[in-house]
């Protein structure tokens, strides 16, 4: 039964939630509950898109995830409006939500013909019960039993109200010290209708590489203002290390060891895929390899519906390295790890074989990944040691444009653009 709250109760509960929620969940993409796997969040109709919606459009975002826990659990969700730097906005939910503040996820199905049983949950957003009504950054929070102190997963998404037009170019870094390793961006924003009243103070840009929530440049200010055109050009700051093309594994067939799979064995109830042992690729030579920029695709051979019939298998990663590292850890990184460096994707060092090793439980499919190093100070993923950095590497860059006029209560998202480096070199 869906609860209908009075205006007072909504404001009261929201106030308590905003004060308490920061202690139990983070404003980033994260899985909190053990047994929750394969979280996908994309624009309906195309699973490789970023979770970006245009305000008041008829498009939807689709959230999918699997629950491998055996007990039956009721899952609820809400959305939280955030600032451009992912802090909760000083808004009550009734100011940014049309409909109910929280709802139950009631679309779920059990897997069938799989060795590992799971329940697959699906949520479409916006829907008739919940719809964001202002632009900006949002966090989708899923939790147990009507209790936000029991978070299950969180996902960032964006609602853009396009007020300005954006163009961007990408080129090899102009600095000699970075020209072989880095990519430089040049961004033009056209504010034809003069929506931004004070671009130097109210307006800012955030740029993210691929789908990472940590490899970003934020709060960028225009370097030049020419009438209603704002130019962002700062070779010292507006640049990213190129990284390398992603590695890949194909786990769609439990009987055939495809390229990069050394062997497949069965240990009830799991198939175990042994990936060919790998080495660091931080050489001086770049080699192009077509990839999907760290993403994944769930697929399995000889089934009609991989969503419910793809099984869960183990993938064993082995990485040779016999040198001393700075304080920190090596991780398997990408959508395969939720674009996060955490215990589930941290490799452990085996001194006997001089290798880093990791076993990951994954749903059958095709996965891009890379090895990254995260130091203990900031936990920011780096490919300097593991994969190398090359200016030729193909990367996607997401550009988000924010405006907060004087007296405004929140950061408006008034523009969005995605550009690909391969189309600019």
C-alpha cells in the first residue's frame, strides 16, 4: 500500500533524513549491501548512455540490479537534489519532487535456469509516482524496508534544463612535458539569450573522463568572456592524462575459453574463468584497441533473456609485478567495479609468484577494465604505473555546465555535452 503523506510530514521526515543520511551513505555511486550485484543505470533504449535527462522530457532512466541474497526484501527509493560538488542541496523534497518522496520498487523477477539464483530488480525514473521538477545533480538512493538508515545502493544522475549551447575540442597537450601523455580541452559556451547574468561568479563547468566519478575537473571558470560567449581554455589546468585503451574479457560462454581466457573449470555452483596472466602496459609505445571505454554488457550464449538467464561466475585476475610500489593498492577498475576503488576490487599481492591477484564474482557478459593504482592519501585512480598514459587514447568527456545566480537556492544544470577524443585528433 503506497503511503500518502501530508505536507507537514513530508517536510518533517525530509529534514530528519537530510540531517542523518550523510552518516549512513555517500553522495556517489556505491553499493552498500553484500549480495547486490550488476548495477546498471542508463537512459532507456540505450544501455551505454550516461544517466542524463532533459527536464520535462518524456525520456526515462532505467536502474537494474541483482540481489543474490536468499531472503525476500522490500526495496524503496528516493531522489536527493545535490549541489554541483555533490553535497545535499538546502531544499525540501517538495521543491524538487513531483509526487511521493519515497516509493517501493515493485518490478522484480527471479532468475531461471541458473546455478546461482538471484532476483532482478528494475526501476524506471521518472514515473507517475516520482518526477524531478528542477534541473541539477541528483542522487538516487535505494534502501531496505522503508528505512534510509539501511542503504542498499546509490547512483548519481543529472537533470539538465538546456539554456546554453556548448562546443568543445580535444587535442594533444601543448606543454612539452605532457604532450605524449595528456589530452587538452577547449570549451566554448554560447549564451545566446543572456541567461547567465554574472558568468565569472555564477557560472562553472565540470568535466569528467569516461564514466569516472573521481577523474574529474570541477568548478572551472571562464578564461575569456566575449559578449555572450564564454571560453574555457587553460592548457595548464583543463587537461587530463590520456590513460590507455581498456582491456577486456568475454564471459558469455561457460564451455568455450575465448581470447584472454586461459581456462574454465567448474566448482559447484560456480564456473571459474582463469584470465590469462597479464603485465603492466606502461611502455613508451601506444597501441590502439577498440573498446567501450570501461563499460560492460550483460550477455550469455544460448539463452533468450540474459537479464534473467545469465549466470554468475568467478573471474580470476593475475597481474605480474615485482617492484616496490608507493603506499597504496592496485585495483581492477571500470564499470566492472562500479568505477570505485573498494575492497571488492582490490588486488592482493602474492609474494611467492610475485603477482597481484583478485577473484571477482561477475554476471556473464563482456567487460572492459583496467588496472589502476590508488594511493592512500586521496584514493584517486591512476594509470601512471599500471597502464601508462598516451595522448592518442580514445576517451569520452562529459561536460556539465552549472549556474547559480545571486540569491539562487541551488545549482542549476543548464548545459551538457559529451565529446570523444578520437573524433578530434
